[in-house]
C-alpha cells in the first residue's frame, strides 16, 4: 500500500499456487497476481497483495496452479484436422486407438505439416 491507500488495478488473482518463471523459480503456495491492463504488475504472497491493491475484478484460484506470464506453447496442432470428428460415444481413453492412431498411420509428413500450417493460420 502506498501513502494514498491501496493501488487501483484491474484484476487480482488470489489464493493461487503460484509457480513463477522468475530467476529464482519461486513457488508461492498462497500467492496472488496483480494485473493492470494487460500487464502483470506484482506477484507475491496473497495477504501482502490483497492489502496493497484494490482490484476492479478478483478471481479466487482456490489453490489451483497459476503460472504468471507463461504461454503454454504445447499444442498438438496436427490434431486440428480431426477436431470435431471424434464421435461422442468414443471415450477419452479410446481416442488414441479409434482416431489418432489411424490418422497418423494414414497421413504423410507433408500432409501433417500442411495441417499444422492450416491450424496456425486459423489461430492467427
């Protein structure tokens, strides 16, 4: 908190199990993340940030993992071509044998590459 009182921000994510990507790879079991606009302005213990900031919106992460600043680049973009093609009656445990294996047995490397390019263009 500054002399004028709590600092106004747009979003405060509270009570998260915060896994930072900072140089010290800090893990904050009861952490919070303060966000102003589209920028992370602070990461730390929940109690400290809750006292320091007044947020327009607050999300209670309820102990869930929170990764400030992490963009998860892990994507199976080649799956893009068969999304929506899995029948509802196929259970998640059966998807590999019923859909993914036949797909990968049938496509060439070039077809898979083109599928990834198509997925990237659609995401852009």
